[in-house]
């Protein structure tokens, strides 16, 4: 029989856990009946300060299918997902939020896509941002536009990190050991045959979102900084531009003669020439920095999905 582990990061979710547990057990029964899939639940307590851990322990007493990891402090959702993937077992892994904003019942459709249509990775994509603050929607959309214009790793607008995938995909994601993690980007980076299932945004069942505006801003910055070194090329272009201006002024100066030109072209050659040279040097350093950045991440050079050898 195939097995699935549901990895669920939990941070101050005392108010959601009862409903979450009821729903994931209901869905796991459906998965068993319809697909012969046996489920386990792996809850990762990300340093909650409320009674989340106590509730998880009580659930564990009742249900041996439920395991938990508990962090010494709050390390963030990305860390919780990483730990959950590392400790997950079975043929398939699903990652979902504890607040039921990622409807567990979608796992049925997700698994069907893997079992019947040959996908390796199935994730949910929000079709509307209804219920979200307009300003947050605006910045979220702008983020996707910016990210996709500067980064070779493309993200789908509305992509969530709610997903179900094969063990092979989980291992590929775990092969990216970087500290600054951005799950949606990692999922996209590893490749594999991916299906996006559209769904309507749902309100969380209880409690409140853990994201502050500043937190989200840093998170999106993480998404951009983690996947592209394009901004590092800016001083190179700026330096090149300044040197061109300096060259133009120099040619003008030589053309009309120093005495007829007045002092302005001198100043332009001096200022643009010097700052252009500084910028260009900075750009050259940045080129190496960019190369080092990718080396330091220690990502695999390739990921093999299939081969004929043992
Ligand atoms: N979460 C976490 N650590 C954190 C923040 C959030 O494990 O530091 C979990 C949280 O318990 C929930 C999921 O990540 O299961 C999504 O968090 P939230 O609902 O606050 O984010 P939003 O849905 O507003 O994007
Ligand atoms: Mg939520």
C-alpha cells in the first residue's frame, strides 16, 4: 500500500488544531477508500507560545498516525517545512497550512493527478485574492511581476506552497541545503512535471495571520534575492553609461578645442569618467560575487529524474 505524509507547520495554532485534525482524518479516510493511500500526519510546532504543543501531544496520544516535531523557538514556516520534509516518510508528501486555508479535501484531486495523469508535483494556485487586504494584493502581484522579469526561476501568480508530490521531488528539494529558504522558488527550481490546481481563497478558520506587512516584504525580498543575481549587474551598466558620457564629452572637447569648449565639458569628463570607473570596478567585483553566491548555495548541478543504470 502507498503511503502519504502530510507535513503541517504550526505556529500559535491552538484555535485551529481541533478543526484541522477533524478535517485531515476525514480526508485521509477518503484517500484510503478511493485510492488505497494510507496517511500519516507530521505536525511541526514552530516554537508556538500558546498551547499548540500540548494540543498536538494530546492528539498524538489518541492517534499513532500523528507525529510531531517541536522547535526550541520560532524559526519560521520555511524552516518548519524543511524539517517536516526531512522527517517525512512514505511514497508521497503533502505540505499544507494548519489554519485550513489550504483545504485538505483538495488532496484527493491532487493525488488523482499524480496517480492517473503522471504528474510528479501538484500544487494549488489561488485564482482570486478575495478577502485579502487590497494593499497586500497589490504588493503580492507586483512581487510576482518583478520576480518573473528578473529571475530565471519563474513563479506562477497566486502560487501557494500547498502541494502534494512524490518522494523523489521531496528528495530533490532536500538536496538544496540553503539556509535562506523560499519554498515556492525551490519547488519551481527542481523542475518535474507540475500541475496547478486553481482554487478560491478561503479565510483561516481561527486565529490570525502570522504575517506582518514588513514580514511579507522581507519574505518577497528573499524570493528575489534567493533566485537571481541580476541586480548585481546594475553598477556595470551604470559605470558603462557614465564612461560613455565622459567619452562623448572628451570627443567634443577635442573637436572644438579646449579653449573654445568652456569648462563644462572638462567637468563632465572628470566627474563622469571618475565615477564611471568606480562603478565599473564595482560591477566587476559584483560579477565575481554573483558567481560565488551560486557556489555558496551548494545547489546540485543537475537533478536526474530517470536513468537506465542501477
Ligand atoms: N507558520 C509557521 N511559522 C511561522 C509563521 C507561520 O509555522 O513563523 C505556519 C502557520 O501556523 C500556518 C502557516 O505557517 O500553518 C501559514 O501561516 P499564516 O496563516 O500565518 O500565513 P498566511 O496564510 O497569512 O500567508
Ligand atoms: Mg493562513
